[in-house]
């Protein structure tokens, strides 16, 4: 059973809480030579659940948290198409795009333009939706940690994320310059199916010292995003 954690950590200390991460290039060369660099993941539940699954000390028993806070180091679109209805698990998509623009068919290796793909058109899927699902991969740095963790936003959460990013930009802030609070709310799609929708709120702006420490890792993650995204795709 997952470990329930209701209370979130307090980030109100005057001491810088986000001190940046490690040199990912150095880690790959020194510690992961010949191994895959695969980051842990935070998972959004299905069916309208209101708690995230967050990796804990026991990999077989993730923690269950109603909210968490983190700095968004980088984010980018991904597309996933399954011929059969996706029911969860680690099965790779029949066609996937790591940048939201160019897709690769798993069986043949054929390269396709997402813009021209018929599965990327409304009406190609159930209830008038697209058969190819748009997601957003977010690389997060949590307080006190040195390696990023991944959150994959499903289609139903993209609208809320877009609104949040626009609110930040209107205030002259980027996502990697603030601490974001993540929560969930129950929503319902046009077919009457309940799902869990991510909600985003500004917790606080990073201090100058924190921003200077976090910025290098943000650039490293951005540079490595396509390579890392190709590993362990869900």
C-alpha cells in the first residue's frame, strides 16, 4: 500500500532551499557509463483520484501526496499513438514523438510529420478527440534533491498548464524561476468519464541565489531532453 503523506514540506525558510543539481554530463560519464540515465517519475492517478504517486524510499511502495512543490526545469510536448486503447503500464506507443513534431512508427521506424498525420486530427479518436494523444513532459527539481524527476501531463491537464504558464509570463517570470505547487482536482470529459486534472499555482519566486544555482541544471536538462525522453517512455 502506498504511504499517505498529507502535510507538505514548508518552503518558508529564509535559507536557500533549491541549491541546484549535479552535473548530469559528469554523472553520465563517471557513474552511468554503459547504463541508461532514467529519471524517477511522479504519476497522476486515473478516475479522478486526488493524490499523486511520488517515488519514496521503497520503489515498490510509492508515497501518496495530495500536493507537492518543485521548480520546473524544462518542459516539452510529446505525442503518443496506440492502435489499441491504452490501458496503462509501460508499453511503448505504436508511434511516438519526443518533440510533438516528428513521430516515429515503432514497428517500421518510419518517420512521420505530426502536423500531417490523420491521427493528429480531431475526430480520429473517441468522442471526437484525436487518436494520437498530446502530453507534456515536465522535468522537476524538488527541494533538497539533486536529480530531476519527471511528470507527464495527460491531455486533460494541458489547458490548465497553458493558463499557468501564461500567468507567469504576464508577470515577467518563467517556469524555472519560481516554485510551483502541484495539486489535483476531479474533472469530467465530454463522454462523462471522470479523470484527474493537474492544477498549478505559484508558491514563491526563487531567490537570486537559488536562481543562480538552478539555472545551470535547467540548461543541462533542456540540452538533454530529447535523449532522456527517448528512454523508458510510458
